[in-house]
């Protein structure tokens, strides 16, 4: 039984693991001499093996997931009477020099009634497990072998007969000095029939070396087979290296799906992925974790995040619900494009497009400088001859009302879909990519100044002498587009002037749905004959502009 590794502290686990790798390489060189050395850090993520964490509820699966990916992404909350994790989360595990895709799953209860949430999560876990190569079967060493652990073992044999899981006894730090309890727990764990267990602690990091040693040979054997199978393809792959460089030059698009509970966010995610990745149903608030998924669309990598429903007065709520809202806000700030989902049926009943909570979400996205797309879901509920007039009114009224409540961003794209019928995937992705391209737009300084002259020539000011003159107009950054107006003198542009420039930029360069930032900087007047010094002053101004606080968001 592998208990010696528990002497490694949580903070030093990774450091000692790397040292142990050098030691094991020398001491076991004869054993692995016939094997090809695999550098997992240089393997394409799509070729890496998949390891799924399974077990009954509340044994620490999400804590182990966070430990392996080295981030706190999965919600961890002590709820003996409830299940926090309901969806499948995917991440890139970094265990020493090992790299593999790791999946966090919901707790399994084989006796769950048909149609219940637990039954649906078990079915979803079974579907994903069939596409996984390995599994970590987690049990709680403090409670001993629970009857549910035996049921999960039978469930694994029935749904994944080709997977031989590693049994990990979690929460072992509580029995660190009790050798007899360890031995007793290991004897019980062997009853499961999956071999010798390892003792770990996902919370403190104890036992990660033992987990590494258990996974390493299995993952290496798998990668040798995969690379051998693809050896013929690798030869044909070299000439297309230029194509790979082009793909890498495109930064992945990060899309966050946000909205109030039960508007169909998870259904939209499943429709975009074209698979059942997250749990859906009529119950409100099913999604708790912000589920992150990756897929390819027309040669572009898209990171898709399904967030939990934003609740009003979330700060007054306690438990997993409040943590879910906090996590949703963080993912909104990380996204490039935010898709705000509205419920068509609720719009028709309430006769208004957006509630206060949805306006708050939209404004938060704009304030953070994200591209905004509005998706009106459940349009299938407004079908039929009875609802034909109502259907037309919703389609006509929603864009107008959105513009009224969000005047700072004009031209916000609105898409009407029915995710439950699988319709609208192409329309959504086309609009999201178009918004992302606008968000990343860069305009040359020469083009901007030609545009500025045309704009000023077609606008008549009441008092030309009182207006501040723009000497120079340039774009200093994209994502979102940020512009700088260099002014003659110390007088700043009026709000009306800035709004006029913003509106003209959006109309002339088709930047609808994108927040535009215009910053101002005065250029001191220099006496004649010192044009070069004036140019140097402007150049220094551009270099310092990113730290200038005088900005106007539009």
C-alpha cells in the first residue's frame, strides 16, 4: 500500500514531485529502457488522454479537479444534503510533467428515481465516460467503504467495462498518523476489485506523487499507441505546418453565455457543441458551475462558458447560489463576447424586453469593454396562427427597446432562435464571430484622419471658433477599439462632440454592438519652426495614453 507519499506537504508537493521524477528516472531506467520517452507538455491537447473523476456525492471530486488544473474553477461547498456539481467540467491537468484532460463529474447515486436530476446526471456521466480512456474512482477514507461506493463500482463495470479505474482514498490527511486506520481503509477499498488503492488529500495536496506514479505508466502506454497509430499521418502533416501557424496566430474566441435562470442558456450551449454536455430541464437554477467547453467552428477555436443564472440581490443569498453568481461575474470579465439570453415567452407576457437584472448584465458587459450579442430564445413557443401577430411584435419591439435601455452602445445585434429545436446555431456563431472581428478591429492612423476630415466637413457647428480643434486622431489599442484625440490647447472636447465622434465611428466603420472608447490628450502649442518637437510630443503622448484616466466610454 502506497502511504509513504503522505509525508509530502501540500505546498511542496509539486516541487518534490519534480525531484522524484529525476530520481525515478535514474532508479527505473532499466525498466523503461524499451519505452519511448513521452514529453506530454509538447503534445497537442486534442491528442492527450482523458481522465474522468467519478464517485458518490461529497467525496471531494471537485477539490481534486481544482488541484489537478491548479485553479479554483469548480465550486467546492460542504453540502451533505445537496449536490453542488451537476455538469461535466473539463480542464487541462498539470501533474508534474504529465498533461492530460481531466473531467469533473456529478456525484453518482445509482438508486436515483427515473427522471430526477440525479438520474439525468448519471446518464450524462455515463455518456461522457464512454469517451474517456481512464478514471479515478474517489472514495472518502474517513467514512470507510460506503454502500454507495460498491454501487458506483458496479456502475463503472456496467457502463465502462474497458476502463480500469485508479481507486483513490481522499481526505487521508485526517488519518495521517493512524497507520491502523489506513491499513483498514485500504483493505476495505480492495473489496471494490480495482486493485491497490492510493491515499491522497485533494484539499492539502498530500499523495500527489503516488497519483503521479499510478497514472504515468498508463498514460505513457496510451500515448505510445496513439503516436504509433498517427505516425503515417505525421509524415503528411509536416508540409501543412504553415497552416498550423496561421491557426495559432488566431487568438481563441471566448464566449460567455449569461442571463437570468431558466432562459435556456444550457440548451444553447448543448446546441452549439452539438452534444449533451450540461444538464438541462424545466427546473430553474440547474446550472451551478460555470461550465467551460472548447470546440472548433470553421477553423476557429472557441471557448464557450455556460454560466449560472444571475439572481437579483445575490449578495443576500448564501450557499452555492451566491458562489455561482460570483463565478458568473468573473467569467463575464474574462470573455471577449457576451451573449445575453432572453426568454421570448416572458417578453410576450410582460410586454417588455429586459428586466432590471438583464439590464444590469448588459451594462456590466459594456462597462468591461466586451462585445455584446442578444439572443432571444424559446421563439418556438410563439409559433402558430394565434401567436403570429405576437411573434411579429416581439421581433420588431425587442431591438428597439434594447436600444432605448442601452443608448451608449448602438446597433446591438439581436438573434431570434429556438435552441430546444436545434435551430439558430449558424446564426448565433456567425453573429458572434462578426462581433468578435469588430471588437479586434484596428484602423490605420492615416485612414482615421481622412475619416475625421470628412466627418468634420459634413457637420456644421453653431460656433466654429469656440470648438476645440483635433490635431491628430489615432487608435492605440483594440479589444475593445480605443482611440485618442490629440487636441490643440488644454480645453477638452464637450460631451456632445464625443458622442458625435462615437456615433460617426460606429456608422462609418460598422461597429455596432461594440463599446468604443475615446480618450483625450492635449498637445501644447510649440512656436514655429519646431514641427519635429511637436511630432515627438505627440509620439510620447501615444506611449503614455494607456495610463491616461481621462476617457469617455461609449
